[in-house]
């Protein structure tokens, strides 16, 4: 899933993100607004991940979403 697709479909993806990263608040998800780099930053903040781990986690999640799988 590319950058534009994330931003354009964020309303639908928010629910999947909330399932995957339950520590993200509704306010966090609203602020992320489909911006991948903000999502990565929030995952780092909430879960204590390093940059590489957070980037990989988001990439794997987006690949799963793009292939019709969630989580």
C-alpha cells in the first residue's frame, strides 16, 4: 500500500490500526491522519520501539492490510 493510499484510506484503516496498536488513543489516530512517519513515531513513543523496528512493523502491517489480512 503506497503513501497516498494510506492517507486517502485512513478513516477505514484507523480501526485496523487500533486493533494492532491498542495503546494508541483516538486522539493519536486522529493526529496521525494517514501519515506513515507520524504513525511510526507514535509506535516508537508508546511501545518503546527503535526506528528500524517501528518502520518494519508498520511495513508488515500495511502489507497485511493490502493483502486483505488484518493484524
